[in-house]
């Protein structure tokens, strides 16, 4: 029996949508409209007589039939790409979408990004920063680097490293701080996590300052550190993410006490297939951490 011809564009639309779990992200990659991708997938589903995706309010969920089809389609496209590479003596550029909590992006990733680009010049990395609140399915992310306990529903998480917190401020303010108790007279900058300063004071054995929960609240340590640089107060932030400020002397760490309330994690949706670009990025980031 001769099986009816399946349009290549429909298979490509399905493969990209399955990889991103988003018609919008697939459309960006394929340089077409979101409606065009949706219609291509609907046409393929009609021809096969099955649903390949569940359409959710935010993103897509691949069905069992879609999961069965995806490996064959992916392998076929990979084989075609490899053959074309040999013919053209070049390499195919692959998109990878990465969501990163802003503090990690500025304090760790960006200073090392040139090395990744040098090692993997045929990966187009698309980075979006966030304040640790991210929806990988809706945003079509391949990876999300987050801070926390490592427990997110439907997510595979690999621990990168801890990021202990300690008070950081400009030298002028630090000169007035002889002991943790002196922070009672300082403006304490804090994040939306209300327990950080209280936990730090507990670690020092000093009762928390009265204004622990009365200072300016920031949605990221990046903004908090900018306020600290302006002399607006003392930030409780990870020194390892602001090593450049510490090395330059613009910011100092007046006390050695640190607390750890979580780690940075490399996460991906369990339903998202791992691409060659994702494997390359994962191998690179863990080798950098080990180094």
C-alpha cells in the first residue's frame, strides 16, 4: 500500500511546534506567521486522523500520537541536515531559547558567553531575563535557569551551584558598620522573599533590625545592587554574582556571615525533547562550573 504524501512544510511545522511546545516560537524559527504554523499542523492532524497536540490556554501539550511521531520526524530532519552539511561543507545554525534569572545572567553567564559562542558558533542563543518567575511552556523556552529548591512541577532540574547571601554596600556605609547590630541604623534593601534578612540576623545571633521588612523591595538582586551602588542602603545579595563590584572596590562585604536559601538550577520541561544545541549548552555550562 502506498501511503499518501505528507507535505514537508507540515512535518516541519509539527517538529518545530513539538520542540518549542509553542506555535508562536515555531513561527519565529520558521519565519512564518503563527497562524500559518497552526494551519500546517491542523492539516497534518486531519491527514493522519489524530490529534498531535492538546491546545492549552498557554502553550501546547504533545499527545501520545505526537510523541510517537516526533522521534521519526526529528531523526529524518537531522539526517537531511547532516547530508546537506556535507554537501555544502557548512553547519546548520540551530536556535536555542534560554530564560535566565537576571542576577545569574549578569553575574555569571554574560561574562562567559563569549567562550560559549566561540566553542559553538552555529548555535543561535536567544536569551530572555526574568525575576525568577517564568513559564517555560508559554514562553517556548528550551532551558530556564532558576533560583530555588529545584522542585518545579513537570520539570527536570539539574543543580548548578548555591549562591549564599550576605550584606553588600558601598564602602562609605560599611565604615559605619562594626557589628551586625549596627545594621539597626541602616536602610536594609530586600527582595520579595521576606525571610532573607531575618534568616541572616538569626545566623549572626543578633535580633533582627526593626526595619527588616520596611525597606525598599526589589524584584531582582540586579536592581537591588544598583540601589546599593547609589548608596541607598545595604543589600542582601549573593557576593559570587557581584564579584566585579567587589573586586573593583565599588561594593564591599562588611560581614563574613552568609546564608544559603537555595541554588541555581538548569531546568527544562520534561516533555521537551533535548536538541543538539541543548546538549551542547548543558555540557558547556557544567564544564564551566567544574572549571
